[in-house]
């Protein structure tokens, strides 16, 4: 694989679009329809199905072998439910080489110019990963490029979350603010993967991109922002993370709490006690005051798991191929 520094500004990067599925055939079909309109043609699609053989067969039947412009679509069956990080690593390890990898959630619809804009930013050769604006279905920003990690409270704070995309933006200021790029859509070079290493599979789901980019920062990697790129994201559709708190899934609540403590353990261990106390108060204010009793139980279980440094697939999911 070529390193980022070997690209010239006139070079074309071959991009592997990596999508991790959990019984997400309908969402991925919509994502591919959007990708067919891409103004940047030099890419292929690689999908990892985490949901077992039956889901794999349905996905294979639902997706074309090639997009309208000829880009191939490859579907891989994971040996188990590998989680989001594991699914990404599985795709990268089990497909042909690429200059860069565009990691996309199944429930995303990229704007036709999104990939071209991100590739242009990579070709400035001063960063190994690029983010962009992610918008919700109502037009509000989910994030502008990515976000910051508040280490004292273990919170991922998306830049300009809830704002309007029409607001003027200084790309330089956004880049200086980025601690991480949102995992729903991120373009990273092969050189980034080689230097930083794969995503941590012991996180399984949630916060894995935060850990990845915090690790990258320690190695001197810089994050870029492509202001002209935009992707629509039906946030949390696969895991139930964005619904009313009393309907949030066990997976979303448990792993959200657990992995915030894992990030703290891995990068800010001296703050663990303070962070744990803050999170316990937050669990009370969010779920107990909100009378979301079941979710309060999930959150406390995840919080305790984080304190005990439990990692990987949650115990109740062992032996299962599911994330709900």
C-alpha cells in the first residue's frame, strides 16, 4: 500500500467503502443508491454482515454485484458478531488493498460530491483522516467534522450539534477543534491504518472511534475536515441509540456507559474516580428522574462493567449473533 506522503495532488486514490451490517439490508440498499450518484468514481464497496448466515443471504440477494457505473460490491460474512470495530477490521483484512477506506454506517446517504471533497482534502497530504458535516433527516447538524472528548466528564461533544449547516464555517478552526471524527462516516488512508493500527475490538460498539483518534493523536496524526462534503445519517437506527430514553436498547445504554469509562481508563486513568462519580450522577438525572427504570438498570450495569474493566462482547450476548 502507498503511504499518504507518496500521493501527488493529481493522483487518484482508490477508495474501499467499508460498511458494517447487522441485518441492515434495506438501509444498505439505500446507501448504495446514494453512492451510485457519486461524482468520484474510483471506489469499490465492501460490506461485512455481522448478523449470521441468514442475514448474509438476504443481504447478498438485496444488493447488486456492481453499481450502475461498474464499481464492484463485495459482501463478506463475519465468523461471529464482531461488533462495529471488528466488522471494520474484518473488511480491511479480507479485501484487496486500497489507498483509503471510507467507513460508512448502513443508515447513511452521502451527497454525490462527498467523496470527491474528502479525497481532495486528503490529497493536501497533511492529514491521514478526514471528517465532514453529518446532517439529520430534519436538516440539523449531527456534527461538523467530528467532536471533542471532554476528559473530566467522559463525554463526546459533537461540534455544532443541532445547528444549521448554512452557518458560515472556518475549516481551519474546525480542524483545530477535532479530537475525533464521527464513526458514522470517516475517510482514512491506508497509511493511517498501518501506523495507528486497527480499531480496538474490545470496545465492541460505541466510543471505538474516539479511542482510535486519541491513539492517533499520540502518534502525531492530524485530522482533516472537508467543509463541502455532507452525509445524511438516520442516527442510531440500528441500535436504538437516538430514541426516547425509555425505549433505548440494552446495547446502546450498557455499552455507552461502559465504554466511556474504558476510554477514561485507557487515556485518563488518574481521572477515573471523578469521572465515575459524575457518570453515576448523570445516570440518576437522566434515567431515574426520567422514570426510565429499565434503562437505569442497563446504565448501572454498564457503569459497573466499566469500573471492573470488562471488555468485548457483553456477557448476555456471548454465543449470540445480535446486538439488540
